[in-house]
C-alpha cells in the first residue's frame, strides 16, 4: 500500500443491511483511520474509508497508522 498523506480528505463509511452505504464521518484521513480503529473489531468488516486514491479497509488503516508513527 502506498502511504497516503495524513491530511488527505477522507470519508468513513459503513454498510447497513437496510440502508446500504452510510456515510459516518468525513475529514482528514488520520482522523478517519483512528475512528475506524475505534470501532469494535467484529464490526469493522462492515466499514471502510474512501479517499480520492481509493478505499482503505480497517487493516489498511491500521497499516497506515503504523507507518505514519514510524516516520516521527
């Protein structure tokens, strides 16, 4: 995965059985990544982050957070 900028615009989504794709929040990628990882692990599979560069799963978000923390 290519490391995206922490401040890239991003949206956190979840899949709801009756409603479909639900926008949960939008903001900087780093905030959306932390938000996604704050969701209980069993519920993360129904969630993802969208950016202009593509979608990130919870695993992708966790990898990005680790990579960002290593740069400092």
